[in-house]
């Protein structure tokens, strides 16, 4: 029996075992390209200054203007109030948004400096564009907030992200979905699906993109597929949750310090993925399915680190060709083309495995006797016992994590939130998930430290068959509390015993 603790909140789950069918109990970001749409005011201003011999510079400090901190500027990051900075200058370009010829790319600079963008799009660095920019000048950026943006070119073409995401890091971009938005629907809207990146998002043309299948078996055979070629295979849909192996790490950190992104419970989301089975593609390449023992399938993406190395990881070949594994080469997500953050135009989806195995922006698939040699496979996502520290970890001997355990989290109310008691009860909602295709059969909840248990209602669940249940399950429960209370709050040392409320799942 395994317990997962959320402050004083626990979940007891019953999930179908993926291997033997038995039940088991667990708890658990200004492309101001020289535009041809300048309003009359700007056109006149340019004409009036066109014959001036002195050079014109933008972003110089102007003592007669107010000074803003970068944090203040960052608050103006929407269409109603859109500020940017350039060197010492602060600019309110809200009224320029509709004139910008570069489309939505400008939104990546919301509340930020446009210098990284102009370092890439050099056509901006002209007197004409500088004069246009200075028309929107409202202030100076504080000296302490002036930074060197010369090394940021790799990040300027990042996708526009939903402001509701809870950002963990900007470069690379990592963000989780707010807890209460997780449980509004079985399938997570694409714009709210949590984002886990290791490097900048690569630019790939779906019309020209291709990937290679390389089979190493004494001799090396290579076959190249275009996205159009994939249309010749049977098209399938798979509903599956993807979860970062570090999901809920912030809770683990309260027990024992751990390394990695401090995810709360939002590094998991659910979607319907569409594409073709990897199994079918490998069959078409002539792979011998009777000779898979000890072999691995290496997935390599187009995302590249600062040293020029592509992201790569691998899975045991036997696991991905299992017909019940339903491993996909996916091109669509919830009925739409894959968003940039989620692998457009092609990604792998390995249901039930840590999301790192579902490589995005897929460039090649290699069948090999060896696991992926990449840092991300050899020095990360491995399993250790609880007493192992970062200093004592022997990565070479530790097994890779290929499947996820059963887990569950309360999403509403939030940890520490005070809620109203109605008719002696409060409503608690959350998600439950198990890797390896195991279906969640039951969620039990207690509000009295385990003296009594309430069976939760599973109000949203996929109808996939046994051993192919890769979606999460959404649950809710009405928990009884002291009828004398009008509200319930999490336990505190300042509260009298009668005001303490603990939920155990």
C-alpha cells in the first residue's frame, strides 16, 4: 500500500492492474518589420525628418520621462495595455498592434524587451523604424533592469502562450495548468495543456517535413516518410493523459528536498491524439517482430541544445510494438493540428509512459541494440530508492522510468483554501490516473483521518477497454464536516481542534 500526502489530504485509489487484470490498491512568449501600413501621422513625421543629417537612435535615456521597473512593464502584457522596452526606453504600443504586419508574433514581446527580436529581424534597425517606435515612448527603464539580450535569439520565435498557464520557467518554457481548470472537462483544451520544454521550440514546415526510420540489425536500413505518406496508414484516435515524471514535485519537496522543476499538480493533462500506430509503420519497414528482445527504439526530435545536440530518448522495443500499447505517431490533438508547443507537425505519443518518452518534433526513429545515448535518457528520468541522494546516485545502474504509477490529486478546493459548508458537506474534486493502461476503478475519500471512507463519484472517464485505458479519470465527492461550522479550512496549529478539517483520498 502506498500513500500520497497533500498537506493533510490523502487519496486511496483502486486501479485495475495492467498486467494481470487483478485489482490493486494504491494511493497515490516586435517583429516591427518595415511595414507598408504607416498611418498619416507617422508618415508625416518621417517626411519631416527624412532630410536630417544626424543619425537617430531609439532607446536612449530621456531625463524628462518617468522611470519604470521591469516588473511594472511586465504587467502590461495584453491587447488592452501592451508595453515593451528597448534599451532604456519604455513604450506603450497598444495602438500599434493592429498596424503590425507580422501578425501575432508581436504578442511574444508583451511586457518584455523587443531587443532579442530585433537582433534576429535586423530590418527593424533602421532610422525609419526607430522614429516610429519613439512615437510610442512613455518612459525610461530603470538602470537596474537593463540587461544584455545578445544571447536570446534562439527564443524569439516561441509560440504565444495562454496567460492562464502557471509559468515555472520562461527559457525553456515550462508551465502547468491551474488546478481548478484541470477538472472542467475530460479533455484539456489545447491552449491549457501543460507545457514541458527542454530547449527552444524548433520551426518545422509541415508541407516539407519528413522523418526517418532507421533499423540497425547487422546492416543499417533507412526509410524516409513524409507526412503525406502517413495518410496511407490506418488513421486512429487515442485518448491519453501525458504526465511529467516530476508532477507534484513541490509536494515531495516538503518531505525531502528534491531537484527539478517545482511542479504542483498541474504537470498532467488529457487529450485525444490522432495519427497512425508506430507498430504499423515499423511493420511497413520490414521490422522482424519476432526479434525484439533486448532492442530499443530511439526517438529523436528537432529541438537542439546550445551544443547542437538533438533531444532524444528511448523505450524498449517490445513495449512500443505491443498492440495494446497504442503508441502513436500523432499529427493532431483534440481534432486540431498539433500546436507548436506540443510537437507540430509530428510527435510520438507513448500512452502510460512519462511524457518525456513522447518525443515532439519527431525527426527519426532508430531501432537499436542500445538505449538512447543522450543526456536526457542516461542522466535523467531514472528510478532510485528513497535514501539515494543526487551525490550518491549511480545513473548507469538505475533503471529508466518507462511507466507511471497510480496517482491522484485534489484540484478543488485548493490547498489552504477556505470553503463554504453546505448542508454539512463540502464538495471535493480531483483527478486520478494510472500508467500502463490501468483503469481507475474506485476513489475513496475520508475527512476523519481514515475512521470512515466515502466512495467518490467518477464523473468523467474514458470508455477504453482493459489494458488500454490511458486517460485520466475525474472524480468528485461530498465530504461530511462538523454541522456547526459554516466554513471549512485546512488544519492549522492556531485552530482549535473542532475547526480542523482533513481530507484523505
